[in-house]
C-alpha cells in the first residue's frame, strides 16, 4: 500500500517555475493513478468477500454435488413406524347418560307453512338434549327440529321447525 496521507496544498506551496509545476502535476497524476488502482483492487476484494459470505458459494458443503448423481443407487428407506393417533378432547358438556328415560319433542313446520311452498324435501334434523329435573326423577328431553329444502317459484331455501323456548334460571 502506498503511504499517501492527505496534506492540504495551498497556492503558496506551489512552485513558481513552469518546469517545477509540470513535475508537480506529473507527480500528482502518478499518485492519482496509484490511488485509482488501489481503489479497484479493494473494490474487487470487497465484492469477492460479499459473494463468499452471502452468495451461493457460502451454502456449498463438501459432497453436495454427489447428491444429484443419478448413477448411484439410493437405499430404500424402511417403512415408517405406525404412530398411534390420539383423538382430541371435546369441549363442552359431556353426553348425557343413555340409561336415563328420554322424551322426544319434535318441532316441525306447520301445515300452513308447508303449504306455502311448491316442493319440500326433508334434508335432516337438528338434535339437542336438555336435562329435566323433577324431585327424585331425572329425564332427558330430546328436541328434534326437522330441516327442509323448500322450493317456491324456482327459488330454493332451507326451512326448519320453530326453535324451542329455553328456560332460564329466573323463570
């Protein structure tokens, strides 16, 4: 590296003779060329370091090229061991016991509501259970709301029975 510490040159420092000025200008030109070459070398080194640290070359590992060699026979991996799958725990109230006496209440469309449509097709039902308590006796009331695919004037919709009234603690 060249030792070129910056020094401020003033007009008083310049020689007055033309030959000395020419020599000074040539020396400054040679110095500028040397600095330019040094700058290019440093820029090239910096680019190489950036490519080595951040480019595709930094991700190369020994033996990686052989991974894509189609001529080698790869061993067949063994079948994976079967892992037992456990179900998730359901949230909410657990199902009511099946041994309790049950009463079914069906909520269907009224005859007037059924007559309002051209075609009705039963597509399912919605079930819910309510635990009913009378002193010394528990029963389960099953609420079943039937669902229908209803058509009128070419338009179809889904209709179901009236929703049961829910008894609250204040009643």
